[in-house]
C-alpha cells in the first residue's frame, strides 16, 4: 500500500462522515436526537444479523462514540439462529474487516420454524427478538438497536393498509412488554435503503441477505413471490416513485399528520374509539340561525 493511501477500513469509515454525510450520517444522528433514542448511562446491544443494514448501523455507532458521544456503552451482538456455514463465516469475515468486535450466541430458531407453514417469517422474527432481548439483558444492556431503515417503515405502513386493513407504522422506539426495563430503538429510521446500497457499493462491501432456510428454499424453487407481501409493496413504491419523487416521504408524513377528527374509529391502548361516540353532544349551536347550505336546498 502506498504511503498516505487509505485502507479499506479507513475508506469505509471516512465515507460515512464525508461522502455520505448528508444521506447517512446526518440522518442517523437526527433520528437519535429527534426520537430521543439514547440517554446517559445506556448500554446498547447493537444487533447484527450480518446484512448491510445492521453492519452499517454498527459502524455508525462506532463513529458516534468516536465523535463526541461518550455517555453510553455498546455491545455488538450477533445471534446465530442456524445459518449455514458459508453465511456464518461471511458474517465473521465482514466483522473482522470492519473492525466490529462482535459477540456471538447460538440458537436453534431455524430448526424450530422450518416446518411451520403459516407465517413462518412472523414467528421467526418474534423468536429472534425474544432471544435478543434475553441475551442483551443478560449482558447488562437496557436497549437493543435494530437495523430497520426508512423503506422498512413506509413499506410497513402500506402493508398494514393493503393486507391488514389498518393504519399503523413501525415505531422509532418501543418499550418491551415482555422484558421490563428493556427498550428497542431503530437508529436507521430516516435513512433510505438506496443510500445504504450506495455506501456498500462505494466500499465494495458484500453482506449476506436474508439467510433463513425458508428464503433459500423459495429462491431455489424459483418462486420468490412466496416470500412475503413486502416484496410486492417494495416494488409498488419503486414504480410509484418514478412518477412522484415525493411519494415515499408523503407515505411517511401520513402517519405524522393523522387527524383524529376525520377518521371513523381508532384504537388507543387496546380501547376502540368511534366517531359516533358523543357525536350529537359535539354538535355546534347556531342559536336558530340557518347553517350555510340549509336555505339552498342542501341536505
């Protein structure tokens, strides 16, 4: 290597805060600040699946430590749910190349869900999260960080509407209901997936994709459409964005600008609220004066 030439690691780290400062670094710090994800004394388990999103998240946290935020501790946690040897070694090789000091623990989740026909991905995700919470708490952590990004958020919004008949979103942080004192945070919440891909390509980095046996069997059978409705929604958003560059942000803003006065019903803390509840009591009083339209034949 020539004198003054950057190593691949130095290039990858520098590109986060230089080349992709606007697209990645600023959106990462903005999400942490805007949604108050980190507090003094936190110990965060940065959960690494081995894919591009979680690996970038690990590097972002390292940069955050390096550039002034010293009020928290990190554990880089990798769960092996039953990866094949090739994928497992690729995760370890990438962690070494990027100088991420991972801690690995094993589970048998892939074996447990391999024969499940109804919603195996949903069950696998729940089991994985439970194991992550449990392991993180055993290591003294009070938070786990997952690598969901902006596109995951807007896809979840549309999937809820199209397939679940509900309006909901993937929240930037959540208190755990099963592990008191534990919290989940999503620091990539405002970062577009395309920018993560660009960062990977710029640094010639190659990470595993979803490496479960269900995904592998779908790909091997030539029927990837069986994987989930998320692929359908992802492609739908991609096509619509070609016609409207603001579409993705409009989807995101739609769950920030909910007007409860214009929805038929909504749920809060498990309790359903209907617009007819107290509807007549809220009717405006006009002291006998005609309402606009009454004298014009309106109904």
